[in-house]
C-alpha cells in the first residue's frame, strides 16, 4: 500500500474537483435498470418487510405455545393433586383397623445361645 503525502492528496482533490464525476452520474433511466440497481445492496433479504413480519408472527406463536404449555402443566399438577386427594379419601373410608397382636408375639422368637 502506498503512502499518500499531503501534496499528493491536494493534487488528487483538485483533479477530482476538475473532473466532477458526480455531475455525470445520472443513475438508471429504464424500469429494468432501476429494478437491477435496486438490488445492488441486496444480500439475503432477511431484513425485508415480509421476513420481519414472519419473524414477529413466529415470535408471537412461540410465546403462545409457551403459555399453553404452562397452562397444561398447571392442569396436570391439579389432576395429580386431585387423584392424590381422592386416593387419600378412599384410604380413609376403607381403612381397616389394625389387628392388635399379643405381647408374646412382639418379643423375638429366638434365644441367645450365649
């Protein structure tokens, strides 16, 4: 890369001002030319209005799906709790009184040989 001195820059500036290339550039005049030049900076189109609209809709959909999943989780938790309480109520209603064993049975059945 060459190093531009201040003299060279001044000469280049004067030459460009003499040429005045900005006065000669008119841009495209036909419809096809305008269409083609409008794509000059086009890279991928992911920032175009339709894509941004689609992204916004997908984001809203993701939020809705997350909300639905949270609601379903809450419903599942409530159902588990209801099943537990129903099972507990059933156990309370059908509980059989424990059999009271004689004290002899509570002692160990073996004798220590030593």
